[in-house]
């Protein structure tokens, strides 16, 4: 199924957000095999790694090799996270299809995560967008930004919604193709989700991006439904619920991709993803990380009798 025929795009972040939260490193060849299996299951967009210092995140030291192995997979958009201009240079050298940059709404989290103030992070996005303009041979990678801690911060507590929207406008003006909202700490609730994404769409129009929710307090899927109701159509999730931000205390629990796909398809929304193939890909995680705890409900309960895809 082509992307244009899907009601919802699920952007898989397990190979990046999931693996960076696990102290052990998955072998490169296993990462590429896992990404291939996810693509075979129907995932059209996968965040495969981070171009960050291997000293800080040795689990991501092979990101360029993983990108090289993934960009040849048909009909797959390959994403990588970059925190700064140096990371963007490496991502562009690897010919990554799209990069995503984290910019926190919280000054404390911004310092802990990328060692920059929020304002400096916005300036870095602008520099990366200028760097993109200088690329040759028709290569024009996408640049998207996710506003981290948009719904609250474990370090600073409540984050002003007015500030989140002001920051989103600044990032769009800096040149980002899209600006989404991330519930890095699992603080968000459905009412808050509706308010912020409604305002984001009003301010940014076609530059309003997707949602990245964590299930830390059990609100992940409820927040997805709330976002759907105000027009959001792209959602990040992680196979088996792996991951969380290593620089935000308690930020465990990405939404489980398998459970998200089931919910959306059961609601009559097309994702283009085969749940059985998706569940089968979990075995590859365990082949590279034996004994790792995997989360989710659908793989245990199975699909309901007579279940039909949308």
C-alpha cells in the first residue's frame, strides 16, 4: 500500500529511540535485518539511528552504516536524529532521506539533552536548514523538528502552552519542513493534546507535524485518539515499547507499535501495516538483545476472531 493510500502514517522509532535507551548495543547487521523486517511488515518511515557522539551514546556509533544498509530498502523513508550541525553533516554525507532535530521547550532539559539553550537550539536548526540548501546533485533531505517536553518536564514541571506554540513558530521560520510535539516525559493528557495540536495547526498550517507520545503514565493511546480527533495523521511509536529519553528522568515507555496499529485498524483507519508480520519482527530484537524485556498486548492476546484490516 502506498503512503498516499494510508489514513495514518506510523513512524517507527525503535531502532533509534528504543535502542539508545538500552545499555547493550545491538549488532549492526541485526539492526539492518530488523529494519528490513519492519519495512516488510509495511512500515513506510523508520528512524534508524542518531548521529551523535559515540562517547555519549555508543549504541548509535554505527548510525552511518545502518543508514547505508537501510536506504536501499524499497518504499522506505529513512530518518535519523541529529542534535546539531555536526550530526547533520554526517547524516547528509550518508544521504539520509530525512533528519529530525530535537528542540526542547524546557531550558533544563535542553541543556541536559543537547548542551544548548532553547534559543541556541533554534539557531542550530536554522544553520542546518542553510546547510541543506548547499547540498548538490539534487539531494534535498527533509528536516523536521520535534518539540521535546512540550507537555511538561520532569526538571521544570509545567511548560507554558503559549511558549510551546511560540517556539513552534520560531522553528518553522528557521526553515524546518514540519514541527511536531513530543510528550518526552509522559505528562500529557487528552485535553492538553487537543488544545496544543489545535493551536499548532492554526499557527503552522501545513508545517504542523506529528505526535510523539510516551506511555509512562498509561495515557499513550488515549492521547493518540485525542490527536486524531483534531487532525493529526503521523505518530511515532516503538516496536515492543522500547525506549525513552536518557536525559529525562523517568521518561520510559514509548507507545507500542503493535498495539497502536491494532487500535487504528480496529477503528477503521488504514495504516498499511500487517500486524502478524510486525509481531514476527520482535524475534529479531531478541536475537540481537537476548533476554530484553519486550512490551505490548496484541502479541499475547492475538487478533480478535474475524478481525479485518481497514
